[in-house]
C-alpha cells in the first residue's frame, strides 16, 4: 500500500500525528494549486525572503511532472 496523488501516508491514528492534524485543520485543511489562498502567498513570501535577491518568484505545482516541465521550459 502507498500514498497516491494528493494523499499522505501518515499511519493509522497515531496520537502525535492526530494532534498535529487537528491543529492544522483549524488553520487550513487543504491547499490546492488550482485556487490561490492567503497561506500560499504568505509561504511564497517566506520562501523568497530566504533566497538570493535575484530569485523573487515561486511556482507551486501539483506534481513532480509539472515541476519538471516548468523547469525545462524556464531553462530553454
């Protein structure tokens, strides 16, 4: 058995994982690349603040294939 696309293999009802999941659900239960959310914007800002000055944008993708495709296009 394995986790599929947009799923997570976290084990079954582990108390520490359950506590963290409950904490997260109160903030944001799901973040898709289909719709922009405030949390995605905040995260993008946090990422670019840690990068060199010439890196000032972030692309969120929903799969490794999308990320690889964009990297290839940008490299061209």
